[in-house]
C-alpha cells in the first residue's frame, strides 16, 4: 500500500465503525424488550457509542493528521 493512501484506508475504517454503530444499535432496538431488561435502551446507545464512535473519531483525527503530514512533504 502506498503511503499516500494510508489516510484513505483510515477514513474507510472510521466510516465502517460508524456503520457498525448504526447496525448494532438497530439490531439491539429490534431485540430490546422493556419488560425483560432492567435498564433503559439509551444505556445500550451510550455503550455502543463508547465502543464504536469514540474509536471512529480517533481514527478520523489520525487520518487528518496523516493526510496533512503527507501533503506537507509534497
């Protein structure tokens, strides 16, 4: 892989994490039953945000930094 394409790969990883968050949240919404679960649904959303969105933001920031670093070298 060329070093100039690393930022594109990181953008893809970030986008896949966001898609994973959406899919996992939708699946949990379909399976959620308030009678069987002792805590509200928004706790699932908070946990999924910690698992998916925070790493996605970190990877996106790294991609911006890498893109800027390689743009400065050219």
